[in-house]
């Protein structure tokens, strides 16, 4: 009867990265197993092998002996050379679902006779992010940490996470604009051992959860969620607008990175929460413009609407769908009840150039000059090769030395200057010359035309070493500067020194 057993040889590529380690394996592949049918070599973390080690594998992988099987395991498939991937069959293992992970951990805990709370299992399953190996490691640490009984609070303390109920309360305070309550809630979590960046990450996870529930209500049925997360998540999803959630997500992503590199992370997290709470009561740009239009009366400019380029009416912001922000509510109140300085600065900015229609890219550059944004005006003149331009849309090919964030900077400033949303994107293809390149070409053509003039040629010939430094156009005779080679031929030739 044929044996179905295999002879397994394992190697950790993270600690055996050299070509000598690979050669030790390759020296044994030609020998058949003594009792088993196959000899299986399992290389874990294969992406850690050196280039020479990978090259040593190529010949054997291309023509392996019939009794040898290689299994390469990695979490960084992109780091494996293409020459190796082309000789292997790839299997991508999916992440284990949270409910399956929780059931698996509960089964192991029961077999080990360990008392563990269901919420603790959910915390471990969520922290593992679908990796069974990480989940088992966290479960082992939790059992050792809890000395036989594992509680959710102890697991969170071990992982440096904030209490989920406290995170939900903190999220509620931030989205209500209650900065004092938000700072108190964060301080309580930090004093309990939670890392500042971890608290902000939990807040971002809550924003993501509420957004998912708002767009796909079935997300609330995830068994990995606690009852409070499920109920309060639905409540937040009903009250908060997508604009408020999107803004909170962007601010938290930036705040997490700031906190991770800050000298004092707790203070950095405090300031992130203050910004979030303050932004909860701020209107979005289109809400502010509509408020200004209402405040100015019927003669005030209004944003475009309808399919010709307008935007839909803004959704209510903040945690209550029916609660308008203070600034937005002030614009709706009677003029006698409004504070005279409520919109003084935004109004001055909006009235300067309300809803401008631009015909050419040069008009946008002129706006940058008008608003004294010299840096952006210079960058647009030097680095933008326009592929397509229309009002509210710019597609361009940047120069090789263009700033990486040029498209975002142009979109932001264009929306601020014109009062409408701009789509600015970098595309492939050949664009028109930059403004600076056109100006340089015009100057070169003007210089060539002047140099071709007989009078100028005569001067340069009579004064060896002389050169043209600058060309100035007289305001009363602008056509004099337009002398080119063709026009110079029509002028009378120089016959003697008196012509000079």
C-alpha cells in the first residue's frame, strides 16, 4: 500500500536569508525521501531572501525533481522577484471573517478550559484583522495576562486600546462640537493606559463603521460588533451627514500621523480633538456661499444649480440632521437679530470674485496674481502643460520638476477663488507648452528679429564683443518691438556711418 505521508523540511527565511542557506536545501533535493512519497520544503517569509538566494533557486524551481515540492509563504508578494513568481503557482489566502474567527477562538478556549468573555473574543478577532496566527498569539497573551480568566477590559488594556463605550462617547462629544467633553473623555482613556494614536485610530474606526452603516445598513449585523456599537452606530448613521463623516475621516487620518511623530502625543491628540469639535459646527463651503447669498438678499450672487454645473442642496451637518450650525443658522435669522460682524471676513472674500467663469488657463494664472499667491502663480506658469481646460476642469501634464501636490493646490485655490468645485487631474499625453516656455520662445523670436535688423547687425559688427542685453518696447510705438526677420528685409539697408 502506497504511503501518503510526506517528509517536511521548514526554513524561516527571515533568519536564513543568504545563498548558503538555500544551497544547503538544494543539496538535498536530489535525494528521494526514505519512507514518504514527497519531500516538502516550506520556506516561510520567503520575501526576506536575498537576491542571490533567489537566483540560486531558479534552476531547481524550473525543473524540480518529481518527489520534491516547494511551498513559499509570504505576506509581501510584491517583494518576491518576478522570475520566481513565474515559476510558481500562486494561492492568495483570504482573511478569516470575524464571526468565524470568534467561533474558532471560543472553541480553543473551551478546549483549554479558559473562561473568556464574548466581548474579549470580539476584541481579539478585530485586532487580528483576519489573521489566524495573530489571533492565536493574542489569545495566548490574553490567557497569560488574565491568569485563567480573560475579560474584555483586560484585553483592551493589554493592546493599548480604549474602551469601546468610551470611544463611542468620545465620538458623540466630538460630533456634537463639545470640545470640553471630548478632552475629558480622551484624558480618561489616556489615564487608563490607552495610547493617544490608538484612541484616534479607534475614532477613525468608528467613523468608518458609521459610514458603512449609513450606506449599507446590513453592516450593523456584523457579529463582531457589540450591542452598544450596533445600536449607537445606527443612531449616529441616522443623524450625521456624509459630509460631516467624510470631513472627520480626513481630519483623523492627518491627526493620527501627526500624533505618531509628535514629541508629546497626548497634547497632539488633544489638538486633533479640538479641531474635530470646532469643525463640527462649521458650514461646508457651499453652505457658507448659500448663507452669504441669503444674507445679501435677492441681489446677491447665487451659486449655479442644476445639471449645468451646480451642486445639490447641502445636507445638515453635525450629529443632528435637524440642527444647523450656528453660523448657518445666523444667516437664516432676520437681519436685525444677526451680529453685524458674523460674516464680515468670509463675505469680503466671497464678494471679491463670486462664481467666476474662466475661459483660458491664463485666466486662472491671472487670478493667482490678483490674489497675490505668487508661489502658486509661479508654479502654474513653470510646471503646467495644459492638455484640456474648461470652466471647472483642468487636465495637465506636469514638468519633471513639478511639486507632487501641484494638482491639489490648484484645485483648492481655484475653488476658493471662483466659488465652484474644480476637477484638477494629472493625465498622460503631450500638453501645450507652459506659460514660461511660451514666453521664452517669444523672447527668443523677438531677439532673433532684432538681431536680424540691418542697423543692429551693423552696430554689432562695428563693436566686437557687444551683445544685446535687453529689449524695451516704447509704449507709443508698440509695433517697433515686433520687428522680425521678414520685416527687417523691407527696411532700407545701411550704406554709411550716418545711418547709425
